[in-house]
């Protein structure tokens, strides 16, 4: 059974940092592209960052220079280091695993940034 379990969310003041983790099981993690998406209240889910199986990364313009995505294939885990957080980063953050047409989602972790 495929599972993606996010952790590391919480409440932080503006300018602070958080590191999200997503532990995967039930998949051959190393061959999947992994990503982080977020959904703020009343808004559509949006891409935050992705990392391919070969380590190529892509970021939304709104987080470039502040967020860093990385992966540890030995631990089947993808990370999102978030620095210089802003109130507009407040959202539920979801982990995503994609291999061709197969897409899996985690249940999400709440990130709240206070001003």
C-alpha cells in the first residue's frame, strides 16, 4: 500500500523557518519525481517545488530563493526547507509522488505563518 506521510508543519512567525518531511512507503522511491504543493484556504492547490528522480529541481516564483527541496533516496524521504517565511505561505502543504501517469498524494501538513 502506497503511503506518503508529511510532517514538520506548525506555527511560525514571519521570517522564521520550517523543514517539512515526507516519508514514502510502498513505492520504489528513487524512480519517482517528488513534489510539494500547497493549498491556502479558499484557493486552488498550487505547485511549490518539484525534484526529479535525477535531482533536477523546479520552484514556483513565489518561493524561489527561500525554499529548497531535496530528497534522500536511502530514507525514501523528500524534504522542503522553508526560510524567510511570509504570512502568505500559510497553507496546507501536500507531498506528491509522480511516475508517468501515476500520481500519489499525502494528507498534508498545516503551515501557519503569523505576522
